[in-house]
């Protein structure tokens, strides 16, 4: 590959390594973002590293996930986060301001910059031409301390867009089509770079819908070029001075090419329980629906809610369902108020929730038992909605709005004329819910507020050479972090309290897991392909680690989860021969000598009296970090030496 956008950005940020697919490279990180559900751990880790102030160009701490305040826990977390931001030189985005990715796109993301965020949908900023990656919280803390971020250099898949989206078909259908083709693991190890004549037909927020949900393919990131459309968006956000052009050369080459003709797309839906389970809406239309939920970092921009408002204008939602809407940001709401379009939504019967993640992460609006929920979100994993037996479909705002009126899953093309919407030339800029970084002297005087919900980080000790114990659970393919460490209104408030949250590990799969793990003194997890897909939450490692999990042995790992396992000292191993997965059962007694983790290792199954070979993708540095007990003690030692 050559002459492409990603290569340009990475060349400028390369600190160490060779720019060839699969090689480990270290990158300079310009910007970081965190959200509250992962953020409290990030900042405790940052505090433990012991740096007086962030060393990035820009770091922002957002509050958008844990906004239900049913007791002291979430507000305690918010106060902690605000005081940390003031103390260490970050921007703080107060609750009510909006969803981190939407806000970052509106106010901070820049073409050509690198961004890592403690949230898997950080690639949203790829819509403006940033190279933006979701990472585990500790990696974000380390980047804030000015150290480079390490990734395997990706293979670049060029997605060539031609044509123009037909009426009633939108950006969500583009990424659903990509998911239909490559599924939830087809992007692993890759970056998707969009190019071709179709690009200019998409606005920046539409591009961001596509890069946002690119995360569901397992891709490291997705990126669009920065062109005149990008310039217009940034000017409308009064950030024209931050625009730079960044486009691939005409004769650019990619490692692989995928062609997608926008004109040929139709409304699509991801069926339960996977974002990769995609079908045309017309094939499944008519399913009765109990709720429609619009919002999330994928589909809550002004463009999206304007479409919804104009579809609902003068209508009433169907009797058999309810409709909730979470706008992506306060800027979006201010525009809808000014244009009068908010009234169409309210008058039609929509319940307007706050500008936050809300139902996307199980914070309210759970569907009824066995209910069908039509959502504009990016994930429909089992149980994530808060109702274990609910059926969640992922669709565009157009499909959601049409369904809200008709009461059954509806192909919006049945509604007739596509509403014409008018986008503002200039956005309403009101940054008063951002607290800007304090100057150093003032910052140094800020006291960090730690309420009783903020529990200290667990201790991590060096790993022994031999690991032994029972198989505590055996799971199949595509296990998500929502299976391993569920979220939702009851569990999310425990994010700052590892002992308490660990009681919920694998709750949707096997509620006895935590008790069994503790009783057996820890042990092993066995899994299939793409283990740990989905979110960046480190709690899916911290909590199992707390319960004594020593190694996870699977057919393959999802990228961020693998990094988190290394960061917190759980050994990630893979079967050399995937069929060996079948030879191990729950309750088997295993032993493995890991030594220095340089080479493959042999696993002894003492119950079955067999031996198999395991391998790993650990670099010498990863192995060193693991053996030290994880990245925190390792980074601390480095910083102290300096
Ligand atoms: C998600 O969409 O699953 C989340 C909640 O945003 C997570 C982060 C978290 O678990 O806090 C993510 O995507 O990384
Ligand atoms: Fe929030 Fe949902 Fe986006 Fe995650 S996917 S950041 S929970 S809106």
C-alpha cells in the first residue's frame, strides 16, 4: 500500500517500529478521551503512574455513561472525575453535555491527529480524518503520561465508495452492509480506509456513523479522508483554522479493496444477537415491535434527529410501542429547539431522555419480556438491553422512525416522499458545559475528591512460572465483554469498586461463576474464536483477575481485550490446533509451565492425562509486562527510573 491517508498519519506519529502489517509499532498520541464508566479506573491508574500533568496536546474526560443517579455511587464518580481533570490539566465535559464521541467530533477531533480513548467507539473521530483507536484504560493513562501507544501495524483495507445513497437509505446501511460482508471478526488486524467518488456525498456526521460502527467488525480503526466536506463541517463548528486536507493519492494502493456502490444499498437491519447478522429490512418487515429506541454514538447527530423529527411530524407513535430518544449532544438539542423540530418529536409521543448513552448501555428503557426492540445503536448482544430474552434489532434512524409510526418493523421506503431537511450553515456553539484545563499553579491546589464509591486499585504481583487449577468455565465463539462483565443500571455504578463488581462476572452466561472461581481459588477460562469482542472495558479483565483467573485459553482474541489481559497479568493463550478446544471440559484440572513466555507452551490436562500445545502472540515486551504482573507496575518502574 502507498499514498493513503492512514500511512501519512502514521508516518508522522511513528516513534518506533517498522510500518508493515503485523509489525509492532509505537505511535505518538496527540489526544486522549475517556468516559466515566471506564474513566475512574483510568485516572486512578494515571494517579498511580505519578505524573503531575497530562503530556498530550489535548485530553478530555467525558461523563455520559453512568448518568442515572439512583444513589451516591455515580455522582461520587463524577465528582472524582471532575476533580482529577482540574488537577491534571484536562478538559472536563459535564453530564448533560452529550455522548463522548459525538462531542469529540463536534468540538475537538482534528484531521491528521492521533486519538486513543477508553471506549471502543473512539474510531468515530475517523469520520473527520483522525486516526482514532479504542484502547484499554491503562493504555490511555500511559498515553496521557506522554508515552507512545503500541499496536500491531494494521493491514489497510480500502473501501471504495461509488454512487450516492438513495432516499431512505443512510450511513447506517453502509456500515451494516460492510458488516453483512465481513461479520464481527472480518476486520481484525485491519484499518478500513474509505475512498472513491462516493465519499464526497457523505457529511462528516454520516462518515462518523460508519467509522463508529466499524468497531463492530473487529477493525482497529476506520478513517475517511479530510476534504472540502470536512472543511465545511469544521467551519460550521467554528474550527476552520484546524482543518487540513488529507486525501489519498489518485494512484494510491491498499492491501485489499472492497467496493461498495452506495446507489445499490437498501435499508438493512442487524438481527439478534449480533451486529454481523444483517438482512434487508424488506425481508423481515412486519415483525411486531414493543419499543423503538433512537440515539447512541452511532445515530444521534443533528442530521439523524432531524430526519426522525420530520418523519414523525404530525404523526402519533403506534399504540403497541413506546419510543425513546437520546440526543447525542446539547448542540443537537439546541438546534432542534431553535428549528422547532423538537416539537414534532414530543408531539408524536417520543420520550426525550438526556444527552447521554442511556439505553445503549442498559441505563433505562429495557424492553419487556421477550420484547422486540428496534434500536439505532451499534450493539445488540444478548442481555445488553437489560432484558435477557429481548430481541434487539439494529437499524438506521429512517427505519426506526417508520417503525415507530407503523408499530411493526417497516421498510421506510413504504412511507412515500423522503423528508427534506435543512442543515445549519453555522452550528450553535455553546461550550459552557466544558470546563477547560486549569493553569498549572491553580491545578496544583485542587484537591481530589474520593467518595466512598472510589475503592483503591487491586494489587498486582509478578506471575509465577507455573500456573495450575481447574477450568472454571468453557464458552463458545464470539463471547463479548458484555457476557464477561455485564453493564446496565445495576452493575455500572460498581465500576470503581472491583471487589463488588466481580460478583457479576459472566452473570448472563453462568451466574455461579464468581462463587465457583472464589471457592476453587481461581483457575482457567476456555473460549472459542473472537473472545472478548465488543467494549474496551478493563473490568472484563480486572474482575476475573480479582477472582483468581490465571489464564484464558481460546481459539482467538479480540484486539482490545487481548491488550487488557496483558495489561493486568492474565495470560492470554491460544490453541495451536483449534480442535484441541474439544479436548478440554469444565472442571478439568490443568497445569502449564509458562516460563518467560518466549515460546509456545505445553498444557497438561491432569484430569484426562493428555498434553496439548498452546501458542501466543506476545511480543518480548508483552511477555515482560505480563511477568511483572501487568503494565502498571512496569510503567511505574519506568517513570521512577527516569
Ligand atoms: C460500550 O458501548 O460497550 C461501552 C459501554 O461504551 C464500552 C465501554 C465501557 O464498557 O465502559 C466500550 O464500547 O468500550
Ligand atoms: Fe455509549 Fe453506546 Fe456509544 Fe458505548 S456504544 S459509547 S454505551 S452510546
